[in-house]
């Protein structure tokens, strides 16, 4: 258990940050899943914008690695482009 006042505050603040990070990460994963299940190109394009933005925010805040965000965006962009030709 923490003995110093600053250590106790650090525990409180890190717990808050952890909850917020978990919420944002889970929300983004749900958006990705929703985009993957979409078969309409126009809807997928609009949804891709929000998903890409959410992934960039997670990478900026170090919730996920920047390369993971880039890989996910790349795969999703290929999926959306494939819907245009199908």
C-alpha cells in the first residue's frame, strides 16, 4: 500500500485513466466490428472516417501502438475500397 500522499494520488489518477482508456479502447473495437459487418459502401465510407479518427486518438494517447493503429486503418481502408468494386 502507498505511504506517501503523492503515491496515493498517483494510484487514484492512474485508476481513472485506466477506466477511460478501457472505455475508449472497447468503443473503438466495437466501431471496427461494426465497420467490418457493413456491406454498404456509402455507409462504410462514413463509418471509416470515425473509426480512423478513433484509432488515431488511441495511438496519440498511447493506448495502442501507433503501428497497430496504422495497420488497422490500412486493412479497413482496403475493405472499404473492396466494397466499392463489389
